[in-house]
């Protein structure tokens, strides 16, 4: 028979030892884990830049599109006639690329030609000044250094005298050239009574459409000499000249006829105006008498240019051509009651502009151009050249 008591005693001692070993660290000590696990590193994901609008930039911290920070300054300047004289109501436009993206602004100069663009972001721009056919374009750099006064080689932004090509057809009762000289404008003169071969230079120019289209503005002084020569088939190709004047205006150019030269506008453009006595072949339109009138300024364009609702006009000669009405495509700028040799005409149009669909114009002016006047005809000449 086997004795198992000794075995049981040994097993009992081992169990007691094991229990003592497990509990010897005390109840407050943390038991060391049998296995340790390490988590894989977390990869940081960069925010994806968004497509931002012009004038905005992507902020990777907020993950939003925020406005660019731009310094705002004022851009100032002055424009003028070629002689430096005041020139108001000039269209000024500033366009280009700013720190905020594309920029564009348009304003009108004051009566003295000054302009000011406010709160312009710094950037690179093109300044465009336009007055009738005259135009100037200049590059303007706007930085963060402060306001900008725009000039051109330390000079004000005056228009250039030879930029617009002008032809003057001289006649007996006018002096267009003296006013153009005062304005600093260059022009070609076609004298009616030139000596020798020059006698036909004017007619040759009118008869050649390519020569005529070298000019932007053609002005006929008051008188009957040109119209009589043009109507004489032995002196000029009459139909060709009238057709060329139509083509000249249709090309976007400007024709000006004064007083007795009215037929150079009325014949090629029969819907332009109606003259006094037009229905009666025995009546002549040159029925206006010597007088001074206070004419009403009735067009918005001339009113803006002059800044006054009336204009004093002096008719110094004993007779002048009187219009009684304007056509549907014409604009009347001045009106007044006038005395004629048989009575009077109420509300007669004194300054009329026919507007072609191409942008070209024909202007009839009942009064003359004189460098010695008090400024009325000069103001109108300024209007015709720079604001039509």
C-alpha cells in the first residue's frame, strides 16, 4: 500500500509559496502587463488648397479663402487741350490688374480737367483719357507708397495737337484757323484762291476719297466759293465730291459747315435740316440780319460742356443763313428767335448736328469763328472738336 501523505504536503507548500509570491507587491502596486502593444503612428494630412475667387487667397490653417490685404490709394491728375487750356467733361478710365484682381473704374473730369480715382488698390494700370476723337493712354503703376499724381514726363496729360487730322477749306467770311491755332491744334489749309497749280488742290482732295479719308475732321468756312466751284462740272466732278462727303461721314469722321457753306452738308445729307424758304425756289435762306441773340442751350451735351443754359451770339454781318427745322437724325444744340429781312423766325435752330449710324457727324453752325470774339464761338469750336 502506497503512502501519499508526503506528496500532499509538498503540493500544499508549493501552493502557499505561489500565493505569497502573487500578493507580495501589495494591493496598491500596478501589475506589469505580460504583453505590450504599440499603436502605429498617425499620419498628418495637409489640407487641400481650394480654388479661391479673384482677390482671395487660401488659408491652410482655417482652410478658408480669405481676402488679400491691399493698400488703397487715390490716383489723381489733370488733362487739357494741346495748348494747356482747360478741358472739362473728359472721359477717364482706369483699368488693369490690382492686388485684388482685375480692376476697372470710369469717371468724368471736372471743368478744369482734373480727375480723381479714390481707393485704388496697388497694381499695374492703363489710364485712358478720351475727348471726342482725341485720346491719350498712359501706363500707371500704383504701389503702397501713397497717393499717385499722374503726369507724363513732368507735364500734365494734355492731348496732342497733331493726333487728330484736320482740314480747313478757307472761304471769304470766316477765320477757323485762328481758333485752331489758339487751341494748339495742327491742321492743313486748302486756300480757295491759291496761286497756280495749288488752285485746284482742294477740289482734287475732295474728289479723291483716299485723300479725303486722310482726315478726321473737315471744316468749311463760311462762303459760297467752294459750293460754286463744286457745282461747276467744268471745275469739279460734282456727284463724286458729294458722294465722297457721304462716305467720309459714314467712315465715322466729322464734317463742319458754317453759314453760307451749308449746302456742303445739306445736299449730301438732305434729311439733316430744313432751311428757310426751302419750299420756295425764289427765296434764299440767307435772310438773317445783323443782330445779337441770347440763344438757349437745348442739348444735354452742350449744356454739360458750357455749364450755362444760354449763349450770347453776335451776328455781325448783314446776312446769314437761317434754318427752321432739324431732321429726325439731327440734334439741335442752340435755339433762339431771330430777326430776318421779312420779319422773324421763332425758335430757329442755330447749331445742328446730324448723327450718322456709323458715329460720324455733320454739324451746321450759323455763326462764324473769330479769334477776337468774347469766347462764344471758341466754346462751340471746343465742343465740336472735343465732345462730339
